[in-house]
C-alpha cells in the first residue's frame, strides 16, 4: 500500500519537475553580454568617433542560437526603432546563428547618427536570454554654436 507521505512526495516532485527542467535548460544556454563606448565624452559635431563595442559570450554547455533578430538597443529607456537594421547588417560568420559553448561574438558599430544632439545618453543592449547593464556617455554642445 502506498502511504500518504509517498503520494505527497510524488505530487511535490512532479510539481517541481518543470522548474528543474527549466533551470537545467537556462544553464545550458547561459549568455553573458556587455557593451562599452569608445569615449565617455563627445562634442556636438564631433561624434564620428563614437563607436559602441558589443560582446556576447556563451557560458553554457551547449551550442545556442544567439537569436540576433531579438536584439534591441535601448537608449534612455526607449528601444531604438532601428535596432533590427543595426544588428541585421555587417560581416558575419556562422557564430551569429550557431554560437558554440565557450565561444563569443565581438563586434563594433559606428552609431554617431543616433547621438548627434547634446545630452546624456544611457544605452543598453538586450536580446532573448540577456540584457546588459547600461553604459553612459555625454555629447556636449559645440562651443562655437
């Protein structure tokens, strides 16, 4: 005869199974991401040197799809409408679709057109399975204007 205690253990075990499987899946596709900017201070009219550097590392134990189509650049709390265009362009290798465990993507984009006006910019990068901490830089007004 099965005791109540055994039935209760079975029910609790079955209830926790999806969470356990999900945790295992997350570990297998663990991503680390970071961004940086070429300089923390720019002057209006002189943002041609503004480069944002991106790094995505697969810290998991299996090959993953980095899902480039989900990537968004967030500027001052708002998703940049051109994110798909930005991340959809450039020289690519197979890691952009199949990122092996322990491997990385590193790339840089010149994004001056989005940061020409004076102001303080807080920029982060997110996608399916990751989100960076924001970086901050400033564009100062041109003293000649």
